[in-house]
C-alpha cells in the first residue's frame, strides 16, 4: 500500500511540474505577443509597415562556415519611396567564435556602380535598392553578402528609446546643431533616441563624414551592450514590434534567433570596427558626381577582406 502511495505521489508531483512548465510557456508566449504588439502600435506609421518589400530580389549568397555578412543601410526616405543611403555598413557575425565586426563604407566613396559608371557609392541604393548596392560591393571589394537590412532613420530613435529608455551617455566634443534640427551641447550628456539620431547624423564640422562614421559605430556598440543585458533581452519582443515598420530585411527568423543567442553568449566580445576607405588610401576629388573620395581600390579591398575574414584570438 505504501509503495502504491509513493508511486501515486510521484505521478502527482510530475504532473504538477509539467503543469507548471506548461503555464510558464504560455505566460512567456503571451508576454512576448503582448509586448510585440505594444511595440508595433508605437511604430505603426513606419515606411515598411506593409508586409513585403519594394526592392528587387536580393541575390545574396548562402552563409559559409558559420560566417554571416549583413548589408546594413540607413536611409532617410522623408516620404519618398527611396532615398540615398546615408549609412552603409557591413555587419559580420561568426557563429562559432561569436565575434562581431562592423565595417562602415563612407558614402562619398567613388566606385564603379554596375550599369551606371563611376558614382558615389551611396547612389547605388537610390538607383536600385540593396541588390545593386550588393553588386557594387562585390564588384569593387569582392565581398559576399548574405542578407540586407534597410533601417529608416525615423525608426532609429524609437528603437533606441526601447533599448535604452534612460538614454545613452556620450561625450560630445563641441556644440552640434547645423543640419540636425536641434542643439547638442559639449560635454558628457545622456541622450535620448531623437538626440542620438542627431548625434549620429551630424557632420557639419572639421571631421565631416569621418566623425559621423565614428559616432555611428560608437552608438551601435553601446546599444548592443544594452541589448545583451538581461533587461535588454526582456525587451526584445517589444523591440521587434517597434522595429518592424521601420526595417525592411530578408534576414529570416531562424537567423535572427541564431544571431540573438550568439550576442548573449558572446556578450563579453567587443565589436571590432573598420572604416572604408582606410587611412592613407584616399584623396578628395571633384567629378561630375560632385565632391568625392577617390580611393586606392586594391588597398581597400585587401583591408576589408582581411578584416571580415580574420577572427580574433
């Protein structure tokens, strides 16, 4: 009799544990769905709110050896279907080492755009979207890209506010105002989403686009650190909801989850950064396309390939 009672008690205990796990799964799922739609309601007017893409198919290659290259494009449509790509980056993620790298391509870099001749590289996106920009990077730098993500700048500030609701601390070297619709005072400041957008877009000083690229890489690194924290992880469903109408991408959900888990697993890994063109490999020039950066294409091709292929120790 006692043996039967022990078996019965054991079965009841197992049922309770299974019920508890089931309730937890339902609760987590309900929380995620609720948070996602809350985020979606915040950003419902984004330019990519309708499902589907306005771009021609992206012919990126399949990832090889666990290495993923994502073409990241920052665009200010301002009501237009497609504008110039103000920001061009290649984000590299290694699934084995969890290394994260970020290469910024300066927008005035003078390159051959397939079918359009020599142009500033940011014109490729305006001509025919991410696919032509992918072709341009492949032709000039022999880099294989697997996916793309176009982020509208209006969404950047909303995304930043979800990731870091208390703001991001930065050290502003001097007053910034021209061309960003606000005034940022010098010194250590805590900036909210709109102010961060002004900070990463400002380029009306002696550093010009060079300083802007550096600030963009700085803020992306700080936002990444916020995301991989426990609080940032809890906010992930809401963050995806906010981002949805402002991001057009062909990155599938499985890859997003893979990268997300890798960011958490490799949270101690700093983001490595590179700017193209590299130092001592370019010069200012004026062409039919306006003021451009003419570059030593072979030197920059080699620098970019080595950066994306070399893993940290």
